[in-house]
C-alpha cells in the first residue's frame, strides 16, 4: 500500500525542499519505489537539487492536460534507480490547476509507487491548499529553531487541523549545537513542545548541505553529519525505534568559562 507524505513549512528558506529530496534518496531502495512531486509552480527546485535540471521535458500539468503520458514526466534519479521525480510546471500559474486535478495525479502515482513525497510551496496560499487535496497519509512540518519560523509553523498546524488532516510530525532544521549549549538557540524538544508536535528528528546546520547543492548532488552522497541525521529520520519514518540524537547537551563549567558566548553590542550615537 502506498504512502503519501506531505512536507510543508510556514516560512520559506527553511530547507524544506532539500530535506524532501534527501529523504527521497534515503528511503528509495529495493522494495521501496519512491516518487517526489514538486508542487512549487513557477519556482520549482527539486530538479536542481537532484541534479536533473537538464532532463526536464514534461511536468505534471502536461500529464493532466494529456500532453504526455505519466511515464514521460517521470524522471529517474541518477542517485537511485528506485527514485523518480515529477516536476512542477515552470511557466504556469497555480490557477491553471484545480485541486481535483492534482488529486487525480496523486491517485495515478499511488498505483505506481510505494512512497510519494509532496514538496509543498511555503506559506498558506493556494499552492499549499492545492496539495492538501492529495489526501496525505502523513504531514511533516519543517521548522528552524527561531521565533519567526515557529510562529509561521503554528499557522500551518492550525490549517492542518482545520482541514482534518493527520496531526503533523516535526523536523527541526539548521540547528547549531554550540548555540543550544550557550542558551542562545531553542532545543529541538523546545520547538516540538511549543508547537505541540511529535519530534521526528533534527538536522544540524551543516555546510556540506550547501556544498552538495553547489555540485548539484544530494547531501546523501556526502559523508557528513546532516546525512547521518537524515538517515536516522528516514529510519523512524520506516517505523524503526531510533532515539532522537541529543544535539546541544549541557555544557561543562570549563566550557562555559572558556567560551562564554557572544556579547551584544549596543551602538549609541552621540
């Protein structure tokens, strides 16, 4: 039976699309055929994240308008033979597609794939509401540990409740253990408690994520801490009992003395 995972965020720029592509790579394998659907119409990015930017000929709107078959729009990933991408149209508008049509696309993909990731556009506008008609089995909210992103994530959670969708699980992205230790950044547990969501996992702010993007690679192709965190999250999504890694443990007295943190500088014009 197929599973549809809706991955969303209240705020843009939190790394949602990067996490979606990485989890697709992590979960694709023998006996698990995975498809990523990029729904950010006009601003798609999954093709570049997966190194497929030169292979896009058809998008999902072409499929729904009978300009091509579904097979023509499915782009195989070079990272895994079990992973495929369906792109969003780049020169169309959200108004060109109805929620009912998008739901038909997801129904077609359910018949072909074991797991379908829907990479939603950020925010609460029509792009996200289009994806909500896909009847997801799971909703994952991506949030960074700051007040602005948490506030926006609360609005997404409220919308999911209004639409009677599954209670979301949470991935906290771009955490910096040193800032958590110094008390300057929220812990993943604090973010989860604030949003009243189950914590699916946390990912460190790893420069290798950006390094992979510059090379048009998946971060899963680099041996780094972000990759290890994403593998743990993928394992939990498969039902494995994997403890949450305790990033940012309690600092020792010596550590606090040697690295007291950054003092705020107040500029006073005289």
